[in-house]
C-alpha cells in the first residue's frame, strides 16, 4: 500500500501549473515587485488582491511577459510554466501569449466583426487548415465564453456594437480561441454593471474546469465568490497566499487581516 503523503505529493506536483521563485520587477530604479515566490495550480481560480499600486497587476503581467513591452522594466527571478522557463531566450513571447491568454480591465474588441475578433489569434498562429476549421474554432470559443447563442445570427456585425458585458465575453472568447492553458484576467469586471459582472463570474467558474485562471480584482467579495486560492499583495510584496476561505476568515498575517477588515487599503 502506497504512503498517502507520497500520493498527495504526486497529485500536488501534477496539478501545479505556474511556479514563480524570487521574482523582482523594477521600473528603472523603482522596485515594483520584491522577491515574490508562489505556485499556482491548474484548474483553479487564483485571485490576486491588495490595495491599488501594490504590484498585483505588475506580477500578473510577468506571467505572459507583457512587461517586455515596457523599455524600462526589468524582471528577474524564475517563472516556470509546466517546468519551462518562460524567460529563457529561446522562448518566443508571441507563442507564450497563445498559451497564456489575457483579458484586460476594459473590454477591448478589435474594430472588426464578431467572427474576425475571435478568428484573429487562430489566423496568426495558423491553427485552422481551412475556413471550415476556422468556423469551428470560432463557434467553440464563443460557446465556451457563453456568447454563442446571443451572437450566432450576427457574426458579421461589429464586435464594438455589443453591450459592455458581451464585449468582455467576446474578449474572453478571443483569448481562448488560441487554445491556451492559462487565462490571466486583470480586473475583468471593473467596467461592468452588476448583471454583466455576475455573468462573467459564472463564466470564470465554468472556465476553470479547463484552464488555470489567475484574476486580479479590487473586489474582495468577488475574490471570495469565485476563487479557490487567494494571494494578498502589499507594497510590492506577497504577504500571504493560501486557500481563499482561510485567507478571508483566518489570515495568518496581521496586514492581511487589516486589509480584509478595511483598516488599510
């Protein structure tokens, strides 16, 4: 009979998707992230919370090398996805971002049709052999984003003509059309009304069945509703990371408790 601890250890190893060790981010002489180490599991929603300017979005952008686009930004430390060093010189950031999709704070559909918005990534990466393949990819992505039934009869209409919540779901469909394994979401509901927010939250809960989802949110209530793991950032440091229930009900660090109870932030 196998030792239970060994079995649990093997399961933990296979579930781990992202591993960050001693990550530091500088903008010129300013240190934005200080020695952050965290392991993020597959098929889990992990929420990054903390006051404005605490570094949570900066760290999120490290996970698909979006900070590469900022000339004065320097990232040090190690970030591995499935045991691959994503900052290795042989890693193509464009290919990495196909594997690690991103959804931003404000819906940003391209000035194209709904179909072409979703098809854009698969075209770039050569994922479709013909137009029939592309149609299947687009439909599948829109279904996963819970948008297909609302737009299937107007795929040639502009994506910018959709409502705010629909635009954000279109952006999610665009992100998952390249068959990523990880979805990064930077405050995806902050520009949406409560009804659209509830729809996106329900969608995120569905998406974690197939993706590792990492979300930055300014809403502690949202983090508590949709995440299984929560990381609390403060002044560029990762203060505490653990099960969401534990973080919100019995945090181990007094700074976390102060933020949760509204004394800081």
